[in-house]
């Protein structure tokens, strides 16, 4: 639960997109916000696609700030073959799950490969946690 008394006097003024985005994410996660009238400007996102569309429509940040882009990856057409406990084969090349996730996503920074792939509909990361490996 969060408490907000700052906006009570300005409820008629439309909040910034950043405020709406952040508040809507909190509402989507089930957070109760006390002291803030959320009926006019705020509501939980109904889907990941709606969240992505809202974020994409926001004004870009000022120079010096890092823009955040949200991308959804869920393409059952992309498959890889398990080579061993640390590597997969994709398009004839053997690589780690992290390397493949970076390749497919275009990300340059380190990411957790098992969070990007599913086996029989279950995220690999969830399988690893369930099995304790």
C-alpha cells in the first residue's frame, strides 16, 4: 500500500505520462494507493501489449537521460536444439542461451538467457527454480 498526499490539491490537472505510466504499473501489480484519486486518470494495464503501446507513445526523455523501450518476445517459430547442459544450437551455430537471447533481442548488455526461452510452454528460468538447479 502506498500513501500519496501531494496530488490531492491538483487532481484536476492531468498528470504527466510518466506519472500515469508508473501509477498504472503499480495498479496492475495490485498496489493500493491511498490519498490519490485514481478514478479519472489511472487504471491498471489490461495486457502487456497495452503497456507497451502506452510506453511507446510517451515523449522521449531529455538529452542525457536514457530512453527505455519495452519489447515483447514470444515467437514459437524460433527454436534451438539443446547440445549440452550449457549450450544450444541455433541456425547451425552452438552458443549459450544468453548469447542466443542477446542475438535475437539485439541487446548489447548481459541478460539472463533462461528468462527468454520456454520448454513445453514453461519458461526455462521457472523450470530451473522448480528443479533447484
